[in-house]
């Protein structure tokens, strides 16, 4: 298993859109993306901050994306 990269929220949103996720709604600083098969990913969008590694790992698990697949798109 690869080491998780440091990534900005906007980069992660672009990558998830490449995997077929679309913006569903936003509540405050959290953007909810949905996939056609029912998967959901919640992305925290805070100005000037990277996504913490634990949060990134959780988002990838929710979206059923491996770290290797994520690094292909970086």
C-alpha cells in the first residue's frame, strides 16, 4: 500500500469527478458528492488547509478508491 499524498480539497474534488462522482449538495464548508451507484463522499473545504491524512483515508474508503488509484490521477 502506498503512502497517502498531501492533497488540497479542490484537487480531490476534481479526482472524484473523474471517478464519476457529481456534486449533490453543500452544507457549510462540507461538499457532498454522490455516485450513480449510491456511494457518497463528504469533502471538507477549508481555505488554505490540506485534507488531513485520516480524513483522506476515510473519504477514499467511502468512495471505494485505493491509494494507488488516487496517485494515478495526481
